[in-house]
């Protein structure tokens, strides 16, 4: 296999990987609504044997509407419903929707076709669930003056048992973390088991504005000290194949999508169980059940669980909870991606623009990898210089491929050229550039960030298609600078590839295309200079490398 074939194989493999991931995301098996026979009788989670009873997650039965609290801080706008005390809607005021920049980004919402809610309740007979009706003073709750937090209290009472539950949402200034404080008062004559649960109910579709060509994970995620970060696909939940650590005394449960994450973050070492459930009609739930012990008559107990719902900002995730930063998923290249983002972030702080930071980082990476890339380009330049002689060999031996390959091997040996010399250095560099690709794709810090002129959002496609066209032109120039394949079909494919990639890159975020354009321009300059050096050295020999 010569240089061109190996390069072709690498590029096509990477392209097919992106397309395959996107195809799987778009064609996942549809959810099947459960039949009456298969629907569990219980409509709230109950603890497993580890928590003294069999496990089950809640079934879906619509979202009743009642009195509502409208909460607004400097970074969030939330809607809380008295039915279940759920957060029915949550807007992140600093972010805009991908498809409509005039609309504030909405993370939680209760639409009929694509709901996404944060719910909580208590397991057990005569205890409030996410279907129970709380008492709530409707209206607006805002941070006023110099207030650092605003509270929304909800109350549930059971006159028969004498149990009172007070659920309070606490929103803080400048924070994407909402504290859910639950106080249970046992005014009855019988002990009460305290088994609260916290869950997300979400549709199984990718978020609005997702591109077919750029597949990112959407779905539940769990973190424990033992198993670390565990993603669970909606399709696995539907098929009953979801695998994750279900019992622990630490960790959290989250719901991940491109650029954003929500997570219930139980504190301390309380015993807990994690679960997932397919609810039918394309809906799923993922949550955690806690064992808070038994509450004797006349006693009360308060427990709090923070809810994080916000952007996957690197520094913010690291400060919020152990392992939450892993929700910003770089895949198997995470160890390489972290220092790359660190460098990109430092450069942006110096220049004040993410677009220029991408260009500068690309230049720095090119300089760091210069010895490897120079060796590869030099080998390709030598191969290009031999192209006329290789063509003569092909004409001489015609269809006798055995003799042709033998003559080519002798020529490579005489000229001391390794036909794979141009590809091996490229193979070493590939992990670096793929890691940078995932860094640019995952960086919510660039959401809404402009570069210059017509590029007003580096995470959105180029509205005028200028960068994709430049990328296509520079890719064609790269092909021209490299040795041309002797196989006519292979040569045609090499020329078609830039056109195909141009069409693909029309749908890519502008920041990613800017990186590829910058890399192409630098590669062209380097290849051109090395070609001139080799061509000016006379006949290719061992002493003129």
C-alpha cells in the first residue's frame, strides 16, 4: 500500500466513523409504548432489596398542570408546578437556541412531543410523589435588590397519617445549581420510612439544532467512585440492556446533551440506588433513590439534594461535583484533549477571541509537530519527484503487476525511499488532531462567540459558506502538491474527496471549519517549501533527504 492509498484509507475511515455514529443516532429503534399487561402497577420508584423492597421506576401518565411559580435569577428562569413540585421549564438566560438566536435556550420544557422535566418525590404508601398536589403560592419569585438567593416553598399534608412534607427550591445568584430541600414532619402515631427519589424524565431525541454529520451523545449518565463515568444509550434502556452501577453510597445521575448537562447530586455517603426506565411513547426516566432511614412519630428530618442544570463549562463542572466534568465527553482521547483545551483557553484569555485562539493553537500544534510532519512531507516530495519514472515503469511492464512491483521496490531501494515514510508521521499526528476536533466540538465556551465579520457564532455553521469553500479549495491544492496516484480511478477519488468534504463541512460548526482551513493553509505552505527544497536538490539520493 503506497502513501496515497494509506491516506485515502485514513480519511475515509474517519469520515465513515462520523457518518456511522450519526446514522445510529438518527435511526435508533423507536420506543414501543408499554401494553396494559406490561405496565407496572406502581407509579413511583420503590427501593430494591438493598433498600428493603423490590425496585421499579415510575410509569408515564401525562403532566397535570396546576398553580405555578415563575422564578427568575440573573442566569436562570424556571417554572415550578404545584403538581408534583416539578421543574417544568428552565431557561438559561446567557445562551440562545441554535436555530433561532432570538430565543433564549430552554433546557427543561413540558411540550407534549419533547418533554424534559426534573422531578422528585418520596417512596411509600401515603407519601407525596411527582404526581401529588402540593400547596404553592403562585406568582413571580425574583432576586430583588442585593438578595443572594430566592426560595420557593411547597407544602403537602396528609390529614390521615399526620405526615407533612415541605419541599423548598433555593435559587442562588449567579448559580446554575438549585438546592432542593425536603423537610418531613411525622405528626402521626406510626413510623415513616424516608426513601426520597430524584429523577429526570426526557424524550429520547437529540436536542434541537443537532447536525446529522456531528453526532454527540444524548442520554442518561451515572457516576460512582467505583465505575466512574457511565453513559447509557436510550436504545439500551428500551431494549433492557442498560448497564451501569446501580447500588452505591456515592455518585450522581445526570442527563447529558450537546453543550449542556443536568444532574442530581446527592451529598454525603447515604445509601442509594440508580435506575433507568422506558416509559413508552419515546420517553425515558433516569434517577436515584436514597435511603434516609426511618422517622419516628413526633420527629422530623431535613435532607437536601442539589440539582445542577447548566452549560458544560470546564471550570464550572470541575468545581460542582466529582466526575461532573466527564459529562463533557472527549471519548478515548480525554487525556490528550484536556491539555489541548487548557492551552486553547489560555490563548483565548490573552487574545480575547476564540476564533483567533483556534488559529494560534493550530499554528502552535504545527510547530510542535513540525519534525514529524516535515519528515512525512519530505517523503511525499521525493515520491512526487519519482512520479514520472514510476509512470515509465508502468508503461514498460503494462499489466504484469508482479514485475511492476518488483521494479518499483528496486527503485525505492536504490533511491533509499520508504513508500510509507509520508504516512507514518501522519499516523502519529492523527490522535492530536482528532482530540482537537472533539475539543472544538464540545467547547460550550464558544457558543455564541464571534470570530470576525460574518462569523457571529463559532458553534453554528458558516451562514455564507465561505469557510467550507476555502476549505475545499485548500484541500484541492493539497492534493495537487502531493504525488499523484498512478491508478486513474484512485486519482479521481483523490480529487473528488475535497468536493465531498466541502459539502459535509457546510453543516459543521464554523470553529471546526476554521481549524481545518488553518491547518490546510499551514500544511500547503510547509509542503510547498519542502517540495521546492527537494526539487532544487537535483536527483533524489540518500544524501539529499
